[in-house]
């Protein structure tokens, strides 16, 4: 049984690249399963001890598909599971170019914090702070160095778990 699972969604492929960079880093230490939302069901959580969940930030939150998946998980399922949440998002510089967007972001934030709250609500024990990885513009590509930062962040999770 692979007891580390990464679940992600991705529209333009940037979040997928981040998730796969995490797998490459983690699988040197343990077996890791990675699943795109839509190919994952609550049963896949059986036996999972470390769960990492990520989404592109779309209108200040996770994609509808990821949100729906998390809402399907029965309460208490993540008791005893170490959890961590991430997103991809625009750079602060790109957000600042649009004053209205900058105000909205200030109030409504990003996907990772919301995913984190959902995972904790399901009983998960958060291991590291939610993390955002940066894309250029609205569709990417990823900002240089973000794949390496994702690998380091994922390694921190298993160092605690
Ligand atoms: C419809 C739409 C809404 C978006 N909303 C936000 C947002 O609220 N905050 C943000 O930082 N980025 C936002 N973005 C940029 C996305 O975060 C970016 O497209 C995503 O990180 C790319 O990941 P992906 O390639 O895995 O889809 C939005 C992009 C689109 C197309």
C-alpha cells in the first residue's frame, strides 16, 4: 500500500508540474501515489497516512472539481492523517497591476488556505503551512525555481510525518 497520496487539479498544466516535482522528490524516500481529481474517489484514502492536496487558484479558491471532491469525503476520514495543502497562483506583481484584483485578493485570498481548512475540518493534522507556487500571468508558465521550491516543501512534509 502506498501511504502517501498527492491529489491535484490543473487546467493549464502548471499545478500538474508542481505535483509531479513533489512526487520525484518524495519517491526517493517512500512510495507515492498521485491522482488527478476526477480519477480519485474517497476509497483511495484508505490506508493513506500523508495526504497532499493542490489546485490552481481560480477566483480566490480551488477548482470546483477539487472542492466537490473534498466535500464528498466523510467527516473524520482524515483522523490520524498528516495533511498539507498547496496552490498555484499569480505573482504579487501581476496581482498588483489590477487594483480591483489586488483588493479582492486581500479579502478573499487563495486556494491553499481554503483547502487546508477543509482538510483540517475532515480531521487531518496539518504538517506545514499551506503554500502557493507562482505562475507568470494568468496561465503560466511557472516562475523559475518553483519546481525546486515545491520539491523542498514536499520533503519538509515527510520529515515531520
Ligand atoms: C478564470 C481564472 C481565474 C483565476 N483566478 C485567480 C485568482 O483568484 N487568484 C490568483 O492568484 N490567480 C488566479 N488565476 C490564475 C491561476 O491561478 C493560474 O491560471 C493557475 O495557477 C494555473 O494553474 P494550472 O496551469 O494548473 O491550471 C485565475 C486564472 C483563471 C483562468
